[in-house]
C-alpha cells in the first residue's frame, strides 16, 4: 500500500538517469555543476582557457537537481559537484581535472572524443 511513492521515485530516478546518460553520450565534455560552486567555476574556466567546448548542466537551476545528484552519486560514488565526464567516462571533480591537465592527459582525452565523433562535438543538450 505504501509502495506508490517508491515506484514513482524509481521511475523518476530512471528518467533522470536516462537524461544524464544521454547528456554524457551526446557530448564530449559534460560538467554537472552548480552556478554558485567555486570548484565548478574553476573547472569550467579550465576548459574555457583551453578553448574546449563543454556542456554544463547547472543542477541548482533544475527543480529536481537533488535527484540528479542522487543518480550521479550512484554512478560516481559522490554527490559533490562538479562531476566531470569526458568521452563518456567520469574523470572526477575540479581538482582531479586540474591534475589531469597538469599531467598533460586532459587534452588528449578531449581530442580522442573529437576524433571519434568526426572532428566536432555536438551542440549542448537541453534537459527538462
């Protein structure tokens, strides 16, 4: 009798997970972010400074942003933002991404994605 809320939550989480997976598969670089997060801004600036297009999904602008974070937690092991994906693979947060850049590993990951997609990334996706 009390299962209807759980079923609704499961369906909603499935839809959210599908949105997240679509964004990750449709874009070379996806940053799940919040507009007020300094680490998120640091990560976005890193990609801007490298002249790399990315899709930022600002979770604080979505009514179900917390649900996005719950699903990202299940996928990555943490709810913190930013959660950064390159070429479909979770690479970490802002400091992880900066470390990859310092080690010379970040741009090759982006270039690999661009090559696989035929030289360009798709336009940013829009989520509900």
